[in-house]
């Protein structure tokens, strides 16, 4: 359920027409609550890893990276 919700929110954030700044902030806050990888925004805006050859965004790839492949960095004390 979280993956599906994240995918919907990501599409709303990235696709045109872009949401208002207020709505963008709401989306990001909600995504921060449901996506385990705290670097998800970097994956979107500072990486081409999830841009397909035709220029479209690979939402499924990002969801896989942020949910399935993410391993928290836990420091043992």
C-alpha cells in the first residue's frame, strides 16, 4: 500500500502540470513519512539513474530502490 501511495505522489510531484509550491511541500512531507530511504529526493533531482532513454521517469525503479533495495545505515554502539 505504501509503495502504491508513494508512486501516486511521485507522479503528482514530477509530472506536468506541476503542483503549486504549497502542494509540492505537502507531497514531500507525506513522501518523507512513507519512503524508508531518506535520500529519495536526491535520487529524483540529482541522478539520472531513473530517467528512461525516452526521457520519462522510471517510477517503478525509484520505488524499488527506495523500498526494496534500501538498507538503513545502522551504527552499532
